[in-house]
């Protein structure tokens, strides 16, 4: 098979792979949310944090594998293929999106360490790692907000997405920034914004994957 033929096959498969990566991301998050009890509040005492992870270590580790590990890898694939689909001006989408995926994988490592120190009864280390994971969550959502706003703008200019998806992208970006504060500030209102923004994030990822997989969608230069 010639190089041109291989490139053509890869190009044809890219939209389907984009959709598949999006669905893996969504499913990993949905499964992860159902696997462990609610984590302690951001201002919980170190002793409370250590006790929670000591008592729920297995479930917390499964959840971390899904929402940080598997979802992080799926996000990286999704972002790379989305940036290719959006063309040469998608540098911000690629940089911010891959940054969010990298943060997710770092969180996975921190969650493994948190599980181990909690099991060993190390109270202060448990608190330090827990708060580090929360700060990383805030950073990750800010990076996702930047990537989504940039991707929405480029996709809208190229007429790749319908009007409702464009509106969703523009509304979602600031919601992710505000909701991300719930990881470091114990606030009921911020918690509600976070919950809504995470639901809309999963909707956006899934919808973008489906829409950009449609046959005949043009690819910008």
C-alpha cells in the first residue's frame, strides 16, 4: 500500500476515532462518578481526609483510574484529533487541551500516592495530597475552558457545528472556570455550578464527537 493510500485511510478513520475518544471520556467519567462515595469537602481536616481514603481506598483508586487515568488518555486523543479537524489555527486548542490531559494524568499519580499514605496512617501527607489534587482539578477545568472556547470559535467560523452547540461551548467555558473554584472553596452555590458544568462538559464532548464525524463535514485549512 502506498504512502498516499495509508494517509487516506488514516484521514478517513480520524473522525470515527475522534468520536470514539469522546465517548470513552464520557463513559469513564460517568462510571467513575458511580464508583466511590463523595470525597471530603475542600476544607476538611487532615484527619478526616486520611480516614476517608483509608476506609474507601479501593473505590477511590478505581474512581481515580477512570476519571483521571482513562479519561486523561481519552482526552489527549480527543484533543489531538479535534485540533487536526479544526486546522492549523488550533494551536490554543491543542496546547490547553493537552495541558488538561497532562494534569489529569498527574492527578492519577497523586491519587495513587494519596491512597498509599492514607493506608499507612500518614495524616498530614494525606491532607497535602488531597488539596494538591483539588488545586489540579481547578487548573484542569480552566485549561478545558480555554480549549473549549477556542475550539468553539474555530468550529463556528468554519461552520462545522450547529448553532446550539456553538452556544453551549461559549456558555460552558466560563461555567467551568467558576465551577472549578468549588474544588478549593467550600460553597454550595459553587458546587451546583460545578455539577452543572461537568454535565455540560460531557454533553459537549460527546456532541462534538458526533457532529464532526458526520460524512462530508469540511475540514478547514
